């Protein structure tokens, strides 16, 4: 199975004990377009409403290929069975994500 990482970050899967599989970014980032509209202010702080639009830079399905994307992209792709997110995060002692243990569909 070919795994294409459409996020801007390398994704480390820690599997089979402590073995790591690192999926490097592909150079293309799938995103959901959005427009931020100011709807209010609170104590001088702008309050924005994000209006989400179309998915950008998600390739068409390819045989034996899955795509790793952000949660927001995956949430807009409920009709696609080839779109996944990293799941079961593993954190270091300072709370930073250092890897994940599985894939998930949204």
C-alpha cells in the first residue's frame, strides 16, 4: 500500500513495540479553504467566524494508495475511503506529540 502524507509534517508511527515508520511530507498539503469574517469584538479582541469551503490539493483516488491528511480535511471527505488521519498520539514528558500508533477514518 502506498501512503502519501498530505500534511506539512513528517508523521511517525510507532508500531510493533518501539519500531518507527516515518512518513515524510509529500510536498503537497491538502487543505480546506476558508474565509475568516469578523463578527464581533470582545474587550477589543476581534471575534472571527471561519466559513469553510472546498477541499484543496487532495488528489483523486488511486488504486492501492491512501492519503494522510488533517482532521478538518478528513471530516470533509466522508465519501472517500482512502483518506486517513494519524491516531492514538504518543507524547513525550513535556506533552509534545512524538508519534502515533494507528490510522483512523473520520
